[in-house]
C-alpha cells in the first residue's frame, strides 16, 4: 500500500517514521515546500520506501497526480488547507485524515460526507491526541452506561522541568496554541450546548508525583460532534487543557493587552498584533523540551444493572529517551498513524466523513493504539467521582 503524508514538520515526520516501520506499507510519500525539512527526514529513513516531493500543497494540479496512487492521505500541514485536500482525495477515491483545526474548517471537511459515501472512502478530521484520541476514549466510555451523567476531558503537554516565566514550551505549533487560547470553547452544560471563553473555568487537578497539582482551563476541544451525537443523553461534556499553575493568568494578561488582535499595528505595515505575537512565541516558546503528555478522561453514569459508576481513562506519556521523541509528537502521531493503517487495510467498513469518535471501530482503534506502544490505563470506581477527586488514583477500583 502507498500512504502519503502532507507536511514534513515534527508531527508529519513522526507519522512517516511510524508508517515506514509497518511491513505492509510499501511506499510512504511525503510532501513539503521546505527542502530542508524533507532532507532532514529522508536522510534517516530507507530511501527505497520513502519518496519526497517538494511541493506547495495548495497547488492542486500537480498534487492530484502524486496523491492518485495513494490508499490513504494524512494531512499534517496548515489546517486551512484540509477541506480542499479532503475534497481532492474524495474526487480521487482516496481516504483522507487530518490532525484537525478550527471547528469551522472541520465542518467544511465533514460537509463532504455524501460525496465520500458515494465513493466508498472515509474522510476523518481531528485524528491526533486532542481533538482525537481523548474524544475517542470519551465516546468509548459512554458505551458502558445505560444512563449518562457527565463526560470530562482533561489533557495537556507540559515540560517535565518547567522554566519561568511561562512554565511552558510549545512542542507543536504556536499557531495552534494561540488558536486554542483565543477561540471560544464549546461545552455541554445541563444538556445545553454553549460557548465559554478560553482560559476560564480554572481548576486545580492532581496527578502523581513528580507533577502534583496542576491547573486546567477551557479550550476548544472539538466537542461539537460528540455533543450532537449524545444530544439528550448526557448533562455535561467539557474539555480543559492542563498546564503548570499560573500559565492561564499569564496568557490572559498577554491577550488582555490586545496582542492577539488581527488589526494592523501601523498604517505603514501589513503586520498585525497577532503576527508579531506569533513571531515572539515562536522565538520564546518553541523550544524542544523533555515533556510529558497527561490525559484524564472521566465518564460517569448508571449501568444497565442500576449501578452508579465512574470510568476513568488515563495516559501519562513522557519524553522517549530511546527514540529522542517528544511526548506530544508521539501521542499525536500514533493515533493518526493507527487510523491511517486501519483505513488502508480496509478495517473500517463503509465510507463517509466523520470525526474519529463516531467511527464504528472504537474498541479496535484503542487496542491498536496500545499495540503501537501507547497504552491507556482504565479504572472503574463505584459511585460518582469528580475529575478533580485527589483520591481517584489511590482508591480501590470496582471489580
């Protein structure tokens, strides 16, 4: 099979390495406009199985010929390009997945559902870690209960050794970080979908040492489609990002100065305040780090036997010293790689456009992710527990 990866950045490169390790993947094609990024990737891999193309993904005419022999295409570039890339893949009869983006861009991609069904291929946005794997775990957890009460998602990538003043470094895209900090977050509150401001809803959340007490706050988590699917079945669904304490207040101060505004800073320049902020964030917050990806997904409800229970999924994935891979890169690349392989191998029946948590293969998907070295711990507790309960990891789980 031939798999094409669009984008040779950190995540795209990690996905390429995962794919090359699979014996049934005969060729991995990787596209990027940056020759240096392609060279840095291909120099470390089997050149007989990796083909690189220096190309702007917005140039659809030559792209069509490169994508045509693919079984599945993985979009790891700018999120604004995903809808047009997905449309091209549907036209070619090729499956397409991406790592997500603003809800509006995801909606455009999902609008291809009828066309994808007709061609018998899948188009799946939001296939990374968040949105992505954590949403899949949440939806899988709901299947345990006859009556749902709440779904809470807490996830974040933090440096193992925080350095002031921000105690944070962006292991991925600062553009995505700023987007998360400025776009409204959707939650389900008392059964009603509503928007809340990002960086609000601050709470303390505990993890085992050496992390201890951290903070979590609202960010956009791609909950819109899960909330629609569970409409009328659950009272509360929310998503919050985990950081070291104090980060939210610092970013609120920066953004409160108007530094994320998309207005020009001066009549003599096209630069906006946001452009300048992004440049400074890339310079100050884009350092590669020894990080850890922490996730806690909690689902509570009543079983068919009338028992109130709380199901908790947890992931604590540290920087991989052996492969010199950041936790964020690995935790984003593995779920996307697994789904790409499942689609390429014909393991997802049917076709259409869907976010991953609504696909008909959730248990197999999570099991395959564990087989790729990213196991998720599962605990079940009697009674209702809160996502902030400091004893949740210390209490004796129910049988």
